């Protein structure tokens, strides 16, 4: 499987963020996405996830099933936690497992040491715990492509290490990942892409 972007562009609020962007990503590869605030890192991840559309070029996951879309083969973890505050941690992960087709909720809880508070309401969590719950979706439901936007923000050292281990395991079994980050991930990137803010 291979992700291929050719001459894609992005507009936000009538302003061109980037254009003519091309890159590819093979199985087992990590692409580290860097750039100043406003350069378009989050916008690019949203394009790949199918939340926005590029007015130019093409974006495809080659060799994927013709019946499945790019969005159906990826995990997108953005800045927002996307957790329902009235639900418990277990219920939140159960929702995502059902929404995305199937999954192992207990595996997700265990991956980020959340099992002991699995039945607590999510509204009681600290910001770091909420981030861990969002990232637990990565272990709950299998997806080929991970799109992570500043995933280490709010994590302590132990949780960051768990994320690194999970990312390394994902890549070693043929997964792909694009990670927008200002931090050291602890996993060597095969490719790097730096976006520059337009004047």
C-alpha cells in the first residue's frame, strides 16, 4: 500500500496556504511534518483524512480495496479530543470501535494505562488523560495510516514513551504514519516534509 499526493493545494478563508505539494509514503514509513504555526500542517492532515478537499491535484491510497476510501483506512487524531464528556472512557472507545467497524476496547485502555479508570466519566479527566484517551483509539481499531497532529502535547514522559512504542510497532508491521510535531518522537522518520508559511 502506498499513499501518493500529487500537486495538492489548500485554501483557508480564501487564502492560499500551500500549493503544488507532492509526496509519497510507503508501508512501514513515518513522515515527520514540520513547519511554523500557520504553515498548513493541520490543514494537510485534514486534507488527507478527507475532512477538507484539495482544489487541485490528487490524493490516493494505492492498492487499497476499491470499495474503501482513504478516510476508511486512516486514523486522524487532531488537536480536539473528540471525546464525549458524559460518557465513560470505555463507552467512548466502544463508540469509536462501533463507528469505525470493530475494535478491541480493552486493548486500547491498556495501551495508555486507562483500565483502572475505564468506567469513570470522561468529564473528570485531566487534559493529559483526555489526550491519552484520544490516542487509545490507535490501539483500539486497526488502521493502515495514522495522521497525528502534535500527539505528544499534554503527555507526560511515560505516556510519550507508550505512544512511541505503539508507533514503532505500527510501522514495524507495515503501517504508515504522518505526524505533525515540534517534539522528538523517539522514532526515526524515513521522510521529512517542512511546510513554509506564506507571506
